[in-house]
């Protein structure tokens, strides 16, 4: 089995605010698997979103929202087409299709600060999701991959949509095979809940940003 950790740094403009995110991904999969292989993956991500301060009754109000996302799932390779030749890592070039199913946990922490008083609120929920992953080796060095899933189904959020695409380049770093990646990620979540006092909380947010990262094989 090969363990391929991926560490990504995400940045860019969110529809909510300018934010920064950190994400990591780990996968367990056979090195030269063919159609019908079963694998497991997990993804951890976090982001801090800070809105510009506003003013209410001549008092400056600051708002900071921190999101933490953990996703784990399994995917099954249903299609594997050999493209001929090998990658620079010695693997067979191929095009693959892998349906996936899993769970995504989201936690929000919000802090409002008016100087003389502060307020902290938090919420978390768990969404099931189903989706598909695609990957194709363009050349012995270049790879194009993408994945998309839909979830929520009124179990956690009403609806959650996640999509991402990456262009990868195979090279070597510290004497280890390495894939450098650049891409784009889209995440939309529609979540609503209430508490015992009748107050409602609604998180209907779309975030999208470019992504850069790498994976290293040990």
C-alpha cells in the first residue's frame, strides 16, 4: 500500500470575505490498481474569515468566523483505461473514474467584538455525501484530476456542493517522487438550525478559491 499525504495552502477571494485556508489530504490506495479497486481517503481543512469592521450606534463592530472541515470517505475504481507508456515515477499512464461516498463534518466559530462587549457562538454539523473522482495522465509528467460531490440531504445541511479540479506536475523533491498541484475549489453549504430559545442560525455560504499544493510519495 502507498500512503500519499497532500498538504495544500488555499488562498483567494471568497464570496463572503477574504480568507485563508489550510487543508491536508491522506489516501490509502494500491500503487498499480486496476478497475475494481477499493480505497479510503480523508481530508482536513480549516479557514479563517474576517469581515471588515462595521459601526453600530457609533461603536465599531468586528466579526471573525473560523471554519474547520473534516471529510472522510471511500472510493471504488469502476473504470481504468490504459493510455500507453509510463509516468516518470514508473507507473502506467491511465485514465480512471472512481465513485466516492463519505461524511463531511463542519464546525463554525464566530466572534463579535464591539470593544465594550464580546459574543462567541459556534455550530457544527455532519453531512453525508456522494460523488465521483476523475484522473487522467496527460503525459509522463502532467496529470489532470477533478472531483465533485453533493451532500447534506437535510440530515445536516439542506444541501452541500463541493467541486475541485487540479493540474499536477510530477517531479522529485528530497529524493522522493512528488506531484505539484495547482487548481480551484468550490464549496457551497446551506445549513440552518435553532436553539431552545427559538433563535435561528443560518449559514448559506459559497466559498471558492485557487489552490496550490503537493503530494510526496515515501
